[in-house]
């Protein structure tokens, strides 16, 4: 063969170790993450958790935080997947300095330091503010359903729990009676059973059967207690709110009467027969997602600034309705940024008498003008124009808000809601693979959602500083 090829020797041993810095092009996201962790983020809360000097040295926390931030930003969230990427993916190998922590170490680090990792969300927001990416002129708040790390088929309704408890209690009583009868007759039948089953043989393992049923009964009773406690708490809150409204109309103020009303309602509360609890993740709930399907989920909330779609507040709740989150989310956003927004946009899921009153008070106290939809429009339905003339003196808060959204300024402002918050959820679900949570329990779900929100913000900062570089942009 006359054709010559470039030299190729797969068995050639490198005389000098390769430089990891040559593996990635300039401007790569992994380089941004490395600079972010090494020079910008405060990892003091993570480092402060390492007080034991004895034992085998753990992996450097900077290495683990690098891997988790890059993984959660690019949609590689499983600890096993991150372990594989540390061997197969150049960016992960660059971030890990060619080390390869196993999945158990990654998983333990994430769970151990979840609170500190969730706090990266606040750091990401402050960094975005420093770069001028957060203006708080207009924000939009919304919720999305995140699939819990549990199957909805592992849930049981309150009515079925009662029925199952009764059956298992009957089985336990039957087994205990069998065990008592066997023990009473044991001495007389030992010789005969030794002949029939052998010295070490046994006909039925009653203690093991009893243990299994007693453990299952304990799980059922715990689930039942959880449902009953939630029903009592819901009744208590409702009764207290009702009593406060009654006192406001009467012009009185008796906090003890409010407490007494709540206690009476809680004592009388009974769960609905279809109220459910999940045995895999008891904090999660059956919720309806945007596709109309019922899933085991959490309700993830976010407030998004309109300027660069930076998330300014993030939280998770086990309540499927959004109405309880209007005040808490805007308060969290103001606390995180130190600024109250000029406008807040919310869809019909937040509309309630309580929230409309809170929106009126917020405008007077903080100057935040809320545009809240009072109902859902059918597909392609257009908002009718506002009627001419003065607003009727007896118009309710809901009627006033509906009229406000039908004005030209109201239409123009509310039209921006979807363009502000919906793309953020879409990016987290697709680019970051954030549709399903990896961790169980409401606190863990909240921490993971805040970590996802932090990584979303870091991605926005990466794109904003792509031309100048992070070090130059932050001074």
C-alpha cells in the first residue's frame, strides 16, 4: 500500500502526564463551575461539618460540590450516573481532577450536606444581583408538580387503611391464639413432633409471621395517624381563620377565642375516606399535573424576575393548591433580594379572598402591584375589554381585580407572565432533568428543588458572563 497514514500506536505509553487544562475548550461550562466553586462560593458551612480528625481522609468538598453543581446543571443527577461520567466524560474528569469518587460517597455527601447545598440558591441569587441581573421591577410566581421518588400505587386511602388494620389485627389475634395453644400443648407433643418433623424441624414459623404482621400493622397505624393529624390541622386552621374574620366584622380582638375555636374544630375533625398516605414517601401527595394525570408529587413553587429569568424564591409544599403560597413566596423573594417587586404576576391558581386582601395590603405597605387572574380562559378565548365608567362602589375585590386585568395596562402586564416563569420550569424539566426528585421527604425535596433552582441561576450567570468571564465580571 502506497498511502501513508498518521502514526497511530494505541499501546504507546505517555512519557509525561497530560494536562487536564488542555482537555476542555475555553468558555466551557465546566471551567465556569470550577471557577465558581474555587473562587466565588462560600463553602464554609460544608467545611465546618468536618470536625473528626481520625479516619480515612474524605474527598475534598470542592471536588464533590463541583460534580454536583455541574451534574444538576446538565441533567446528570443520579450518583451512579455521576460516578460513570467521572470515567467516561471529559468535563467530569476535568472537574474531579481525574479522581473517581464512587456513587456511595457522592450520595452520602449530598444527603449529609443537603442544607448547605440548598443554601447555594441564595448565593446564586446574590451573585446574580451583583452582576445586575435582578431588577425586581416585575416578577411572576407559579408552581409546578415534581414527581416524588415514590409510586402512587404505594399509597392507601384512609377508608382502606381502617379496613386493612382490622383484618391484620384479626390475623395477629389468630396467630397469637395458635402460638398460645402450641405453647400450652408443647410439652405433651414435643416427642411426637420430633418424630414427625425432626429435632430441628418446624411446621410453621409463627414468631416470624407475627413479626411481619405487627410491623405492617405499625406502618398502617402510622399512616392513619398522619392522615388524622393533617385533617385536624386543616380543620383547626379553617376554624381559626373563620373566627378571626368574625371578630374583624364585630370589631373585637380575642386571641383566646381563636385558639379555642381551632381546638374544638380539631377535636371534631374526621378525615375524608379517600384521603391518602404513601408508605414509600409519606410526605408526598397524589396531585394532578399539567397533563391531567394523577401522580405522587410535591408542589414546587418559584418566583422569577423578568429581567434575566433568575429565580428569586424557591420552595416545596405538600399541598397541591397554590393559594397558600402567594404571601410566603413574595415574602421569601423580598427577604432574599432585599427588594419588593413593583409588579407581581400570578395565575388563577393563587386567586382567593385571602390572597386578594393580602395583595391589597401589600400594595399599600410595599408598593407591589399584583395582577392575579380570577379565572381560567378557554383555549383561544380573549379577555374582553374593561367596561367604561367608574368602578361600582360595592364591587368585591375579585370583581375589581378582574376589571383591572381587562384594562390595557393590565392585559399588557399579565401577558408577560407565561414568558417569564413558564420557560424556567421548562428549562429545569428538560435541560436539568428535574421532573422527578431523587430524595424522599418534604425537607429533602425542598433542598433538592432549591439546588435545582441554584443551578438554573448559575446557568443564567454563565451565559451572562460568557464574554467577560466570571472573574472579570465579579471583580
